[in-house]
């Protein structure tokens, strides 16, 4: 029989259907598909080179049926929720894919924008004193037990003092008896406000009896070396003051506490009227959110009606001596009976232990009596830095004294509504 070659096979099969023809490569692929599990035989050089006879070629291999594929529109119909609209000509499978914005909106998990704190563990505040602070320092911060009750109380006082205010407020510090801590309270509280508040406070010396507010805040020597401009100089030039820079020429500075000195000439200081004080108060309110006014002794001098009229709350200075406690009580009764009942009811009574009274005085009874007729009573312990009547600086005061001034400052800011 003559050998069959590709050329003769092609010519002999010309009349057969095209499906019956197959090349050698197609035959080999079909054989592998029919016997996938049979191990391949070891080929020899002769067998590899000799082609199989044409009569042994298999017929066409039927294609394996594929699983049915749903139409894209049917898949979209079965997808949960409506498919977003797409321009004409966009394939349906693209219309069914959600965008990043859709995935974020539908996700039940928090995101970094609306809830950034959920991705970071809250850090405990650092303890600054006591055993907790020592343990924190010794371990390099590895053991952080957080602040103790005392430090948490201090932090809460600082938060109350630093509260942001809308507008300008004025606190008057007054008493019916001199020498019981009125000016030292003004300086101590003013310095405390300056330490914890973001805005500088202002203290005004409206004492008609040659007040020494600035001397207690700066020291006698520093005050005399500076240009001692007073409240009288401010009044004489008040029409020309139209900025904080212009106002600063008439003020003194103890750190961040700004002060207006009182008039040292008794004849001039006693002439300060209520209308003049209100003009000063109006000017100060344009640049300061917190002002303290040292009123001096008594409640009947010329400027007092203007001070009380513009005051948002009061601090009544008192002492543990029986006479000082009685005068504090009399001050509150006078205020309540002269149209200032709200100021009296919301007043803060500060008892300064300046003279270390004997054990015969029942301090607890005095505190209980005065606490019942005011909003809050705060005691300032005996401290040489206050009792000497000289320069008052927070650095030399006892921790208990500084804490008392913080309580007073916090109570003052709490009263600003």
C-alpha cells in the first residue's frame, strides 16, 4: 500500500466534510484528552520520529458541555439592592459593582473621619507626684497607674479656671474691715487666674484709702522704680485710649496679671465717682474677659455703687477673729437689704487665717455660720507669705495656700454665666 502523506491525504479527502480532517497536532491533543490518567510511555528515538498511519487517526472530539451561565442582566436582578444607574452602553456587570463611597456608607464599622478615637487606645494621664509619680518615673512610664485623687482634684480645678468665656466679667473683692486679707486675696487669685487661663486677667485698685494692690503684686521697690501711673492718670487720658497698646501705658504687669494702680493721694483717690469707675470698667471690658476690682474697706464710698452695679459676683473677705466674721455677715446683710440680694446670695466668702487666733475661737462654728448665707466658703490657711503684708508670689506660698486660691479662682469663674 502506498504511504500516506499529508499531501495525498489532503487530496483524497477533498470530498469529505471539513470536520473529518485533522492535523497531527490536533490528533495528539485529542489523544491526551481521551486518556488523561494513563502514564506516558517512554519514547524511543525511532518511535518519536515515526508518524502514526493516517487510518488510525480518531474522529473529531466532542466538546464537553459547559455549565450554564446566567445572563448579566439576570445576575444584576438577583443582586441585593437596586443596581446603580449607568450611562447607556455600559456593561451590566460594571453597573452592579459598588463604588468605594457606597462601600464606606453601607459599612457598619466606624471610619477614621467620624470616629478617629476608636482606633487609638486612650492614654492615661501621667501622675506627677506621690507614689504613683515615683513609680512612673522609676519604670520609665511602663507602669502608669494614672493620677491619684488629689491630682485629679487639682486637674479639675484647673479645668474650671481655664473655661472659655464669652464676654467680659468683673468680680469685686470687698470687706467692712481692713487687714483681713482682701488685697492679698486679690493678688493671689489674680496670679492664679493668670497662670491657668489662656487670656490675661486685669486687676483694678479702686481702694479710696491709698490702696497698695500693685505694691503687693510687684514689690515696693519695683513699683517705685517704674513710672507709677495710677487710675487717675488713666481717667485723665481715657478719651485717647483706643487700643490695648495705648492702655498698656497705664498698666503694670506681674507676669501675665495686668494691674491698674490706685491713687496714692487720699484726697484724689476718695474723689473717684461711680460714673468714673464705670467708664474705666467699660474700657477694660473691651480687652479683658476677667477683671478683679479691689474695692477697699466699706461699701458706702463714692465709687461703690458703680462697682456693685457692674459686678458679676463678689468675694467677701473675712477672718477667724470674731470681729472679722461679724463684719462679713454684716456685709452680706447690707447687700441683701440694698438691692443686691443676688450678689449676696451668690457671694464667695474667703476666710484668711492671718493672725492664728487662739484655740478659744471655734473656727468650725464660724465657717458653718457663714457658709449658710453665701454660695461658697473657702478658707485660706495661715501663711507667712500672706500674713507679712508684703509681696505676694505663688512660688513662696504653701501648697495648701495655693490650692485655696485655686478653689477661689474656680468658684469665681463658675459664677460667670
